[in-house]
């Protein structure tokens, strides 16, 4: 059963995986939403669409200093993290949101703990590649962030992937 409600929740019952109720989607920026600091072309519209299903959060060290400008107009919370201890900071961030209702999307080694501890962890494999530690921490691996975000628009795809 799939339910998207007005109060920003994607609720999915996955046979032999369990029920997933996602209220927040936390995403890494560089390597996930952006390459070399620039938001991927065509992604803005998809982010706007997905923001109707769940609250969007972007966590980043903002290596290129462009995240705020590139995400302007996208309804999301942008959290700039310290350069050190990224893995721990991302984990703490999803925990503060309630990890059991959070989906996490990332590619880097510093995203692995965030993906592992989210209700739904999605690794993406794009231009930067993906750390093997992060791939193994994920529930789902997508070829790009477009496919990952479309899982929340077409949640039956998650059922097909995660059921036993």
C-alpha cells in the first residue's frame, strides 16, 4: 500500500521489509545533487515536485561555496556542516529529525552512517562515483539522484525493489 498525504509523508508497506513512513528526505549536496558545486541540470523541477511529498534537507560542507545560491528557490533546509567529522555530523542531523521517518540519499564515504541509520538509505552512483562503504550501507542503490527522487513520486518502485 502506498499513501502520500498532504502533511508531507510517504507511507509504504513493503512485504517482508516493513512499513516505511518518510516525512523527511536528507540529501548530500556535492556528488549527489551537484557536480563541482553546480546543481545538476534539470534537477530543480524534480526537487520542487518531491517537496510536495516530504520535507527536503540538504547537508553539506559546501566545498565549492555554491550550495545556497544553487538551491535558491528550492523549498529545502540547507545545513552547512563543519569540514571535519562529516560522517558524525550527518548522522546527528538525521537523528535530530527522527531517523525512523527519514530517507537519506548520498554517495560519499561520509554519507554511509547517515544511510545506514535512516529508515531508507539510498546510494547514488554518478560522476563522482560512490564509496563502497556507502553502497553497502544503503537499502537501495540508484544510478543517479533523478532515479532516487523518483522513488518518492512512484513509491511502488520501492516495493518492487525491497520486497522479499
